[in-house]
């Protein structure tokens, strides 16, 4: 028998190889970005309704929990629906009874209360207020991003920007996704100034084109704005690719892996709403629980998350 075949048919050898796959660095993905995670204790996500929905945040947190339990990071979602970084709001939005909220109205309070080590921000889809590309609106977006970067860094946090996702809704008058592409291109251009930027827009656009080669009507988003589960998973994968230093655990325990997502999602939501209520903002929304109540619920979910993590890791041995 060939020595390799012997090894692969040996249970102890298989366990050893799996353990090496899990713990050794992924040599083809040497990644300095991982050091940001290694040094961090708390990550805060900022964004609009896509971030508030938070499924991509949960997918990302599950990857971290399973593949890097040694980091023990706290992740807080502080997205707010309809929010902008530009401070703009179209007249038609007033039909909801309020102008679009702006992140800068709450940013100082958020940074002071949460003291993040890392901020991950995704803005843009609302910032062009669903109108054609216009230099004045574009300037407002750029100024808002610059202010956000400065405030985050002045607070002591690193900041990573995600370019806006694809806008995928037909309009006979103009293509709003051209606006998102321009915003994304500008953000990506700031990499030459050592900005940390994940180009979600380009990745999503390429993926859409590929899927439509075999599924002509495929969409990540039913309304053209808010991605469904597949879209959020694609968003999370861009974050994972940005930080990853090794391949993810292969074939994790399917039941435990699915249950973990449920408990992470519940913990994310209760913490999100409690902190948004505690810090305050100007968008009419339901109130969250008190921080004390949210902590009790979060602690219970954390126990369930850890139970499922043990099941997954034990299955790898």
C-alpha cells in the first residue's frame, strides 16, 4: 500500500491531519488584516437597513466563533434603517413621517458609549437618495465618509469600509447602480491612502453576472435594495476573505452549525436594539430592552452558542 493511502486510512493520522488543518496558518492566504482582529476586543458595525437586518453580521460572527474561538470578540450591530452618512434626505421620504437619519447625529455618543476597537461601516445605498449621479450629492457622501473615518480613528478605533451593495432595480430614466458604482470606485481609490476598504459592490456585481449566465432572472434582492440570505452570505464572505488566514473548518457538524446561527441572531438583535435605545437616535423605531434585560438574554444565548461550538469542535477530532 502507498504510504499516503496508509495514512489516510489510519484514524489517528486523519485526526492529526485535521488538527493541523485547523490550527496551522493558511500559507496561501497570508493576511496582515487578521492582526486587526487579533488586537481587537470589540467590533461595532455601522450602516443602514441592510446592516440593521444584520444577517451578514451574523454569518461573519459565526465564522469567527467557529474558526477563531481564541479571539473571543464582542460584536455589536448598530445599523439603523434608512440612515445615511451624507446627511441627505429626499422629499419623498417624508411620507414616512421623518427625514432620513444621519449617522453623525449619533456617532459621538455611539463611540463614547461602546468604545470599539474596530468599526466596520457600510453606507451608500441611501446616500445618493435614489437620484442620478450629482456632484453635490457625491461631495456630501465623500465628506460624510471622511468625517466618519476621522471620528472613529480619533476615538482610538480602526475603521474598515465596505462599498455599497448593488442596486438591482430597473428604472427607465436612469440606472441608480451607476451611482453606487461611482461611490464604490471612489472608496476603493482611497486604498492608496492606506484606507481599509472591502469592495463589496464589485464582488456582488460579478457574482450576479455569473449567476445570471445560468439563471437569467436571479436576484440577490427582491426589492433591488435589501439582499436576502444568499446576498448577506456573499457580503459576509467578502469580510471573511478580507481577514482570513486559513481555510474554514470543513463540513462542520450541520445541526450545531445551524443552531448556532439561530442563537447568534437572537443575541445580535437584542443587543442591537438595547444599545440603540440606550444611546439614542432620531429615527422612530420600537424601543429595545434595557441593557440589564438584554444582558440576561444575551448570556443565555452565549451559553447555547458555546454548547454548539463544543459540538462542532469535537466533531473535528
